[in-house]
C-alpha cells in the first residue's frame, strides 16, 4: 500500500503537512525524530490518511492536494468536521 497523509502540529494545532509514503508508521516516527527538515522543529500528529494500491495514484493525489487550493480546502473542511464529532 501507498499512503497520502496529513499531519497536525501538536504545539499550534495547525494542519501543516501533506506527504506520501509506503510505510506510514515509520514516516510519522521520522517526522517526530527532529531530523526531517521542514518538520524537525515540532511534534506531529497524524489526522488523516488515504491508502492507494499503486504509487502513481498516491503521488498524483499528493500533488493535487499540494497544488490545488480547492482540493486542499475541501479536504481540510472534511478533517475539521471529523474532529468536531
């Protein structure tokens, strides 16, 4: 499986990071290890992920979420609603 995931900064509660990986648990640990560039200064919590059977589909979805404001906005609204419940 391939995953597209969204992380929330634990300190300021902002949803700030969208990524792609083939090993979700390992990748979250890497982000929280303090050695991962953009995410090195904070601790992160997984708030959303999507699973794909192939890499092409997952990378395409990640790219769309990062480049298309409307897609990102819709996803963030969906995440916000699920956190209200």
